[in-house]
């Protein structure tokens, strides 16, 4: 195999991955808990972008319940954002695993 061709392919893949990484900041996933009472939105960099809480669950006597709903929604959103990023990177690498277990 031609080493120059291999280097060009590696460079193209690196550029493609960088473009995908940049684009992931604009892609979002949302998750919810409590039947939609708590909703969260994450971007493709797994950053929490927003939280929406239905007013019906804001009861001082049930703060523990609300905290559990928020935690559940955030965990699900983080998981979805990670999966979305991994899928995007797999497309860029043709399914080839990345070193260090990244995505």
C-alpha cells in the first residue's frame, strides 16, 4: 500500500472527524422523566443545555421527588448525547474503532 495514499486517507478522516465534532455542538437530544414532568436537552458535546420543569411538580413537600426526576432526566439525556456522538463518529470512521475508546 502506498504510504502517501494512506497518509492522505488518515488526514481526510481526521478532517471529517473534526467537522463532525464541531457539528455536534449544534445537534441536540432531549430526555424526560416523570411522564414529561421534567425535560432536559443536551448537545452533542454532552453539555446540558436546558431543563424544563412542569409547575405541577414544584411542591415544597416533594423536593426529593423532584430531585429524583431531574437526576433521572439528566442521566438519560447524557446517555443519549453520548450515543449520538458515538454514532456520528462511527459514520466518519466507517465503523473503525478510535484509539483510547473515544466514542
